[in-house]
C-alpha cells in the first residue's frame, strides 16, 4: 500500500463522497451514481482510482458491479497516520 496513492485518491471530493456512501454498505454503480452529479464515465474513473488505491473492492452480481469499502486498507492507513503523528516524549 502506498500512502501517496491513498492520499491522492482521497484528495478528490467526489471520491470522498463515494467512500462515505459505501460506509453504509455495498452499492452498485447505479446506486452510487444517484448521489453524484457526474457522468457515468467520470464515475467509472473515480471508482477505478479508488480500486487502484485498494480503498474499495468490487464483485459482479449478474450484470451489475457491486462496490464495498476495503476496511483493512483503511485501518492500515489509519495506523500509519497515527504512528506518523505520534510524539515521543524526551526524557
């Protein structure tokens, strides 16, 4: 996992909104699209960036693709940030 790839993926407001939507559970592309004012190609681009950063995963269900959060990566990122921000006490 690359923190720079993760932060780059998180830097865009529409991608943040997608992750926020997926916190509530799995959603199809069509369901995600209802909440964003973007074209289908733009939505696909955002989803692809999130997938390449391992922040989301997908599975096929019939003709639909269902997306979900990849909580293990989010936990790993949170741990790295916490370690980075940790302040050591000088004795």
